[in-house]
C-alpha cells in the first residue's frame, strides 16, 4: 500500500506512536514566533502533549509547561526541569504540599478552593490566580465546553466582589477548543464586558488552551494583533500566558499498526489490526471522530466498504467506514494520522492489550524506538 511517507515504515515495530521530529519543530517554531511577535508566553499543556522524551526540544522554543495534576507537575519538574504553572479543577490535602514545592503559578478553580489553600501558596511565594468562567464559548461539543449551564469550571463574575481576593495577582480562563483567533477575540470581548474592573487589578493573565495556532488555516497575524491590542488596553498586565496542548502535537505523527486478519460480514470488510480504537485511540469513540488513515478516504459509494477493527472484545472497538486506494492485504500497515496529541496520554491497557511502542522519526528520517511496554505496565495498574 502506498502510504506517501518519506521514511521507511518497515523498520517500525507495531503498534507504535511515531512522532515526526521535523513536524514537531515546525509547530514549535510557529508557536515561538507568536511568543516573540506578540510578547506573550506559551506553555505546553501536558494534558494534551506529554511525550517527555521531546521536552528538551520543546523547552528550546516554549516557556515551560502547564499541569493540571500533581503528576503532570512532577513530569514538568523532572523532565522539563522547570517549575510548573498549575491549574487543577481540585486541589486536595494529599497532593497540595508537593504541588507547592514544584510549581511557580497556581490557579484556583473556585473561590472556596482559594479560601482553603491560598495562604500556604502565598507563604511559599507562588503567584496566585482564580479561574474565571466567561459564560461564553464557541466549543463545538458540550464535552469540551466549560461554559455550559451548571459548569464546575471557573468562577462566574457574580462570585467576585469589586476587589480581587487578597494575594490574587492573576486571572485564568479556558473556554476555547480547537478555536481560531476570531473566537479568541470574541471571547476576550465577552470577558472584557464582564470582568473589565478585575482585569485592571491583575499583573498576569492566562488565556488557557484551545488555540489551534499550528493549524494550516490559523490566522497567526490576526492572533498577534488581538494579543497586542489586549496588552495595550491593559498595561497593568505584565505577563500573558497561552497554554495550548493540542497545537503543540497537532499533525506531528502517527499510530502505525498492521493488518492481521480481514473479516467479511454483509459486504463490509473489517481490517483487524494490532491496535485498538477503544484502548489506544479512545477519543475516536469519546469525542467521537473518525481518524484519517493514510491511503484511505471516507467511504465512496460503489467501492469496497472497509472498517478498522481493534483487538479488544468490545463490540464498538472499530472505526469506519473507509474506501482504500489499493486493496489492503494481511501484513499491510494501517497508519492513523495525527495521533500524537491527547491520543498518547489517553491510552489504557483495557482488555490486557499492550500499550503501543513510542518512537521518533528524526530529522534525518532515521527511526528511533524510545519506549516499549509490556505485561508489567498492565499488572502494575491492578492488584
Ligand atoms: C485549563 C486548560 N488549559 C489548557 C488546555 C489545553 O487545551 P488544548 O489542548 O485544546 O489546547 C486545557 C484542555 O482541556 C485546559 O483545560
């Protein structure tokens, strides 16, 4: 099957997440351009991209990482060798002291969490923010919309008084999802209309993630203008942070799998591959979305109808329907495109399925296997 890849796929063990270093560098260069031109700081949101073998590279371009749990903060501290920005929906006694040791900025999701935990953070010298809920979002799906009625994410304007609580020097919002700069502009206008008086009291502002900056049609120059205009309106705000996850890993690699069986049922040909939609690409089911497969298209009427079947016993562990340019055979590779952001962090060992290998295609097109998993990774999660 012609996959139109500029590296030799036969050297890759399957299943394997394969990051293309060249594509990651392209994304990092774009993000760094925004940082420089707009005078803002871009953090990598680890929930979306946490392939830590690339952190030394990521760190050359971005301003660090943002974490939404103790373990993400620890990964940032250990592998990016920098203190994390923290924005957790909930802090707990069990994690809090450790979090304070390895973070430099902390955002509280509610005023009650601020009340419970802010004193210790101030004592340790962390910068403190409250997450606001702008009650405005263009998010395409309720699953990713923090502004749905009854949302638990962020404090709405009526929760605040005229003055920010003691020690609070920042505000944070996250309500974008795969959004363009025009959605950011609209969101900022909604925030300004509600929170203008509070924005005038802060020194730093975190504009969350959801900025799809590395997408081909993203209007980067417009983003820079929006950010510069915002900075000019609020000269008191010295530091602006954006924390995209998806945009870091966007279209930087693949999940490479192999066909081991082909099952025909009612004129549908199911390509049984050594991976799982449910365990290795759960977003395809959760979101849901149909992944792009190299050498295939959406099903075209009149052609052979293909589905991709996963290794687990879950009846719904399949994705389709597709047409293939060349007829697939047992032993062929099925290469899912754009499988680096979120996919890699969300894998499970459901059904005892082994986790995919992780590897990198280097700039010189050689393949480097970074990590393989095994039985112990499955067993150690259970007892
Ligand atoms: C608070 C916060 N920041 C950043 C992100 C990263 O968003 P994205 O990967 O869409 O850029 C998320 C995603 O859920 C988030 O909740």
